[in-house]
């Protein structure tokens, strides 16, 4: 819920979309959180927000982000 509230507050996710996401039955989705994305890492925050709302980057972008996180 905190992540969705953050995205709504920053204008990166609509309140309606956040409400819809909160209404979904839990599917067993897990989040890998070994690396925190800091507030000054704008590009990474945008990519993360886009991934969450379904604007998936291409696989090479995912691979690049993954390597930087390791």
C-alpha cells in the first residue's frame, strides 16, 4: 500500500488504478527487495513505476537494471 500511495502522490499512478490494484486477490506475487532504489535515482524510480503499472521495458533494459542491482 505504501508503494501505491507514493506513486499516486507523485502523479505516476492514478487513484483509480491504485484502487483497482488493491482490490485484486493476492496471487502470491513477491517483490525482490535486496537493493533499495533511492529517491535521487530518478531513472530507476521511473523504470520501477512503469514496471509496476504494466509499462514493461524490453528485456535488455531489465537485464541492464538487474546487473546494476547485483
